[in-house]
C-alpha cells in the first residue's frame, strides 16, 4: 500500500480518544514499514496534530513519536 492509498479517517468522524489512539497506533505500525519522505511525514504530522487536540492527546502523541 502506498502513501496515496493509505486512508485516514476524517478528523470530524473520530468520536473518542480511544479511537484516535487506535488510528495513530495503526498508522505508526504501517509507517514503520514504509520509506516516507519528509514531506509525506509532515502531512501525516499535521493530521495527527489536529486529531490530538480535541481529545487532549497532544502530549501523548508527542511522547510516542506520532507528532
């Protein structure tokens, strides 16, 4: 699966912190097997930065290398 094929759930559709964590964990597992450019990583980082905020997960995502 390529970066363009990897589908992240729309941020407004994520209903809980647990769901946000699961999305981040799944992505992190997938990303660890990819060769991503800095630009691609930056796009994902933007997504997870926005996703983390409403659920108070910013610090947790930073500690786990998601953002």
